[in-house]
């Protein structure tokens, strides 16, 4: 099982509340249509206990059976639609991602 993890920055023209609403209510329904997607989790960040700003506006996890499934999802029309929609709420120049092979320890 592979997991693609995104470390998301919102567009500068969106406040945290507007970003969170768009990401959850508009982008998520588009992204959840990706073929082969097994699980999709959005983590919406909040202020730290000392009121410090988080490093990211959110973290997303997208789970796939293997690298081939992930590649097919990104190349599919649904993948292209999700990537285009991400431009409406995310600062893609600052948003990064990693692909990880999850290993459960405990």
C-alpha cells in the first residue's frame, strides 16, 4: 500500500476558513473520484497550543494499492480534474508531496 501525502498551503487570497471550506466541500468530492483511490484523508490544521501558526494549512493522505494504481489515477481524467481544481484553493508553488510506503510499528 502506497500513500501520497500532500503538505498543503492555501492560496494567498483565501483566509483559513474559506480555504478549509473549499477544500472539504468542493475539492474533496472531485478528488474522491480518482480511480484506484483506497482512502483519502484531509487534515485541516489549527493554531498550536501557544497560538502559533501551523507550517501548513493542511495535510492530505491518498492511499493506493501500488505505484501503478497511483500513476493511473494521476493520468486519468479524474486525476487531471483534481489537479486543475487544486489550483483554485492551493498555492501549488509552496505545496509539496511525498509518496511513502507505510509500515505499521504499533
